[in-house]
C-alpha cells in the first residue's frame, strides 16, 4: 500500500459518516492489542474549548518531563496533525505507514461485523492515535472526544481525570434537545471513582453534574467554585486560584478571553492528575508556549485577517465578546460558513450586527448550509449587514481582502471545516 492508496482508503471512510457506538472501536482496539491501556489518560469532553484545553494540559505535562501524546480534532491541513507527541505532529510518511498497518486489521474486523456495520473514519483515526502513542512509549495521553461522550470512540479509554469544559446546544438530533440532556451524554465518560474538572456554568447543569459525581463516588471540582479565575480583559495577565495553590501573573500567547477560562480548567485538571500544587515556572512556560490553530488565529497583518472556528451559538458569542476587547470596536468584514446542526440562526444573530459586510459561503462537509440558504437566514435579521453570496470560500476570502480598508478586519468564522478547506487550498 503506497501513500496515495492509504490516503484514498482513509478518504473513502468519510462516506460512512458518523455512527455512534463503542462495539466497533472496542473490537478494533482489542485486535491491535488495546494500545490505549499502555499509558495514563486524561479525557477531555465538552461543547467548546476541548482542543485548547487539551493543548494546555499536554504542554504543561511536557514541562514536567512527561512524554505526552495529544489527540485533537478536527484537523485543519492534514490528518497526521490530529495526533502529536510532545507537541510534534506525525510525519505524513509515518502516518500513512501506520494506516497501512491498521488497514489489514480493520478489514478483518469489518468482515466480522454484522451486515451494514463498518468502522468509521473517526474510529480508525482514534485507533491510529492510540497505537501511535503506544509505539512512541508515551507516559500519558490527553484525548479529546469527538462528539458527545457516551458513544464517542474515545470513550474506551480508562481515564484517570475527566475534563468537561462546558455544555451548550450542539448535535441536538443526536445528543438531545436540551443542555441537561447533552450534559448527561458527555458526563457518561465519568467512571466510578473518577476525578472531574469542569467549567460548566449553568446552575442546573452544575447541580446535575454534582449529583452524577456523587452517584459515582467521583471527585468534582468546578470553575468559579473550587478553581477560580481572576481576570481583567484590559490586563495581559491573569491569576488562577487552584485547589492547592495560587498561580499568579499567567499569560497566554493565544488570543481570546475565553482561553483564560480554558487555561483555568486545564490547571484544575492538572492538579487532579498530579495531586499537588503546580510548579509556577512550569505552568508559566507551558501555557505561554501553546498555539491553537484556527482559534482567533491571525493569518495576515495588512489587512488584519483572523480565523476562528467558532461553530455553535455559545462559541460564536464568546468569540464576538473577545473581538470587542481585541479590536477595540474596529469594524469587521465577515466570511462565514455554518453546518446545519449547529444553530445557525442564533450564531448569525451574534455575528451579523458586528459586521459591515458579510460574505456567506459553504464548505466541503456534507452537513454545510449552502451559501444561498445562509443568505436567506441573514435576510431575516433586522438591520443586518450588506451580504454577498459566494459558493467558493476562497473567492469569498479574496473578495473580502479586496474590500478591506485599514480600519476593517477580515474575520473567517462559523466552521472549522471551512477554515480547514481554506488552509489546505492556500497551502496551510
């Protein structure tokens, strides 16, 4: 199997879509020798902030001298970037060599599954990550869930610490129509005797999460209760009161007020994992070293262009609030694409008033709204911006660059899939 054949096989798996359930991934992992059992694991679930929180935890653990695997999704340029060891993504050659190694096992598993059942792309990629971390002799892996928690392929890990970043409406057709229902799905990864750090903010969700942890005899620490964030948007630094110590003068390299909350949740999880006060020097250097592609990522200065993968209502609201601090009310030319199951109407109600001009477009994910459909949603917003329709996000971005003045900022947002499409087409 050469590179192109391996790439084509992985690409073909996309057509089988998303299928929840753990039986397939368990059979595949057992056939591979259960590589996920060879290292300690921290499991990160939630609606927003999972990738950033995963990266914060992994980087600080690396500062402590651990060999750390991190599994995040989705990728923005290449599938090989989803699994890193000490911050370094797999080389393409190594990734597709691993694909070749796993394919024969996956083919055998597929032949044993009931009719209509087949391993999905996410299940294969998850197994690849587990195997890569095993091969690299990682001490610990920080694993980000894909969708939900209960039936997500990552849920087969035997995690020491479970991180629930927050809960909002997403994938409601699969996870439930309310935030409480979605909480139940995500909190299902908490085992008996677990250790949980959470940034969930809704009072009813906090109460239910506390009940779940009591039922499972799990330790629970909550942001703004057991771990406190002290931050002023006008200041470059912030402080975190942890369960074991005060961590003052912290600074991030990534933009966005919400990233400070993600960092605070990460520190709370690290305290649970290490069982002691954290080393100030290690957390300062670790947090400052983290970069998060596709999250308020500056891709050009003149004109200023920012890409942010806010892809649901709560994420969009947080991103817009952060923009107000970062840009000092500079006007925005938006380029937006949104998936059908992400609450597009609510997202656009936050985004559209912030824009002078809005280019609506689409992405390669089959769940993407068409550009014309999004345009009709924008038309329903009172006093919405001037709107242009372009089915090609590259052309929409080029048009935005052509119109931008020195006082305007180009904002590409609404879907990580669109950002991935643009990064790939524009060379990363």
